[in-house]
C-alpha cells in the first residue's frame, strides 16, 4: 500500500501544505463568544491578539497560495494551448501529405487506364 500511495498519490496523504498546517493550528479561544470584550482579562486579551495574528498569517498564506495556483493554472493553460497548436500543425501536415499521396495515386491510376 505504501508503494501505491507513493506511486499514485505522490504521498499526498502524508504531507500537508503550509495553509493546511496553519488551519490546523488556528483555534478560536472559547471565551470570545461567551464573555464580553470589556470583561476580558489581560491574559485573554493576549490570547485574542495571538489568535488574530495567526488568523492574519493564515489569510496571507491563503492569498499567496491562491496567487501561486492561479499563476500555475495560467501556465498550464498556455502549455495546453501550445500543445493543441502543435498537434493541429502536425495534423495539417499529415493531411496535406495524404492529399498529395492520394493525388499521385489518382494520377497513376489515370495513366494506367489510358494505357
């Protein structure tokens, strides 16, 4: 099963990207919803600040990941477009070759009929 995971899945089940790791670590303090902000202790305020910093870092990481994936998608679309153009060019060459061969065959057949 490990070989299949490695060969087919490229170890995706074992490894997480940076965004997933940050999401796992980010936990909202429980007291935020139950206690009013004016009644928070200094320690609770520090926890909220840390939570907000982590949340901000997560948002930045998501934004960076989104930009990277968008860039990669554009690159892959361009690659596919280039491959399609190359394929169409080769197909056109083969079609032209086929037409030339068919023309030669018909010319030879006509010459045989006249003999």
